């Protein structure tokens, strides 16, 4: 059982680190497409827990995007939304034991990613010329 928790703990840690990197990439690309100084937003997001909330609140006031999001940007947004949904679902649906949350988090993320992908990417047609 100890080996299982070690493997799940390492995988969950990698999932969180990967999510932070994907989130930073998504904000950087979105801010750059809106001429909102992408590196400044990425740095603020990397060192602030409230950076994403503030960015999402302020980005609507900025100029609109200068082009449709690329396939990578849509995938990064899907990953970010799936991770947020996962954190809410694991917090609400699992017992308060932290080890149980570690065990359920990767499986819930896999399901949430598929659900968000189908809802967000597949249900909306891709813009012409938006691929990477």
C-alpha cells in the first residue's frame, strides 16, 4: 500500500506542476494575442495565487484577440478547466482524508478532461487557420 501512495503522490505532484505550466502558457498566449504584455501576466500569475482570477476579470476590458486561439491554446484552456473541475469534484465528493484525495484526483482529472474536451473543443467548430 505504501508503494501505491508513493506512485500516486508522484503522479499527482506531476499533474499539479504540469497544470501550473499549462496555465502559465495559456495566460501568456492569450495575453499576447490581446496585446496585454504576455510576459508581465505570466510572471504575475506564476508568483500570485490570485493572478488567474484577476487576469480573467481584467482581460474582458482589453482589446479583443487579434486572431482565433490556436489548437494548443484551446487544449491548454481545456486542461486548465478540467483541473479546476477536478479540484472542486475531489473536494466535494471524497472524504476529508488527504490520502484518499490523492488516490481519486488522477482518475477524476481523466474523466473531467474528457468531459471538458468534448464540451469545449468538439462542440465548437475550429476557426480556419487556427492550427499550430
